């Protein structure tokens, strides 16, 4: 970031808008070229348990496995409640057999910690926490215990830099909420026992459906460990002490939307057509690089993530660093950041880029693979224009 003084007068209004001003961090931008016609082959008016409906669900599982390189002996399920539902299923079904290390540095990680302590009421819990913008010390994690963490903090823009801190073998289970990372970052599947995500993030799918991947070690835990608390039907992955194999073949616990399923299939096909996982990662990184170049030449924003190695390339969280902004009271800072996002939305330049409600005041720009770099480049002048205008109005 440059150290030039912030502008004190309004800038000229930009002439070019982003073609797709969709920068929400969930549900995220649809894939380029998407239209409702992509859903024309949806299996509508049919039971999800009919042959045709189950084939659609199985197609999501098979394409996801192939695209992500998920090991053949790992099971994959479509579950209710988006990524939140998938994580909750894992926590309620698997924890309690041994102590657990809970890593939390943003809203969702803190939510999982609250669930484990206040809802499941586990007592052997180590809390490894860090404020927004930082990671806890990963060297202190004890893998003789179960470990729960988010790979990419969607609300803080802070991710783990890689999987090197996770040993190849470990006594406990490693449970990873990877919803803003899957399809955009390399995951060491063999080191992870549970991985969750939702369709609505990197592939721009629709909400309400979660994905749950479990390793053979996690299956063994499911079949050998009976939680001390009652499990709602919607969380149950076993029957009479054995894994419900049907769940991992498209036989969902509840009724999924086959319209949303068709949209997920369309997203997966698009990902295959553009070059698979590597291409999605390249697209994401190109978007992040564009944002990084703009931040570098900006005098009023910087990354919320302090360490460059931990900066998320998908949910890019920015803090306002102009001294004028920091002289404001906290309540006024929040109002100013909201006014900035509202002004951009009113102009049709950017939708839904305000910081998450629990995060520090600022901006959050989704830069996953479905976003075009050209749209981000078109956004930056609007960001500078909107902020300069707000600052000028205050003087």
C-alpha cells in the first residue's frame, strides 16, 4: 500500500461499469455466460428418490470427486443446510471420543467453537483463537486430539497458507470447513478426515445444499462412537451402528432441490470445460492479483489479513486505513463503510461488498473463479470514486 495522503476532493465519475457487478461472498456470482436456459434439463416434478432424480444427485457426487481429485475410498454426500449443515453433522456425529482443538479466527470458526462448548457441552476443549486479520499459532495444534478449523475464513479473508502444518498421520480426526476454499485452493485430501463446503461459493451455485466428505478414518469413528447426546434425524449418518451407504450415493436424508442440483451440475460442467481445478485456481489467483495491484496503489485501503501468505484469494476482506476514517467513532466508521457499499450498489457498480456483520468495518470482495478479472478492473475506479466522494462530503 502506498503512503500518499488520501484524496480530499471528489474524483470524476467513472464511465464504465462492470458487466457483472456481482461480488457477493455467498451466494456468489454465477459462472460466465450463465442463463436460466442452463437449467432446461432439470429433473422437475419428479421424486428425488426416482431413478432420474438419483442419477442427477449421483452426477454431482461423481463430477465433484473427479474435479477435486478426492480419494476413491472417501465418501461424499449431499446434505441439508448448506456448509453450516455439513459442519454441524460432522461435529454432532463425530466429536466426544477424545479431546478437541478448536481453531477460530473469524465468525464461522467462532460459531463452531460456541456449538462445541455451549451446545455439545464438551469439556476437553482447547481454544486456539486469533483476532480478525490473523491466524492462531498452527504449531501449537495437537493432532493426538480431534482438530476443527476453517481452511479459508470467509468473513476475515484469512486462510491457512497450506497443509504443511498437518501431519500425514494423526491420532485424532481433522475436520475442515473448506467452503470458500474448495475449487479455488489445493487441499491435501489425504490429511483431512472431514471436508465440507456448499454449492454457493466458488462455483456460484444456489444455496441450502451442503457437501460432506468423510475419510475411512471418519467412517470408523462413526461406526464405533456413539455420541452422548441425541442426534436429530437430519444428522444421522449411521443405522444400527453401520454407515448409511445410501447417503453417499445420492440417497439424501431430506428432499433436495433438483433445480439447484441441475445448477450445480452446470457449474461443474463449466469448471471441466475451462480446464478443471487448475484452471479454476488460475482464474481465482488472477482476480486476487488484480485486487492486490489496486490495493498497492491505493491510499485508503489495505488487506485485513496482515500476513501476505494468509490472504484469501476468494473472500478478499479489506480495511479502511485512511487516517480520516480512523479518527471517526466506531459507530460512524461502520456507517461510513456501509454508505460506501450502498453508494456502489445504487450506481450498479458492485453488489453486496460490505464486510460481514461480525467483522471489522470495511469491504469484502469475492474474487473466486466465476468472477471475471475485467469486471474487477472496472470496479476499482468506482471504489476510489465512491470513497473520495464520501470523504469530500464530510469536509
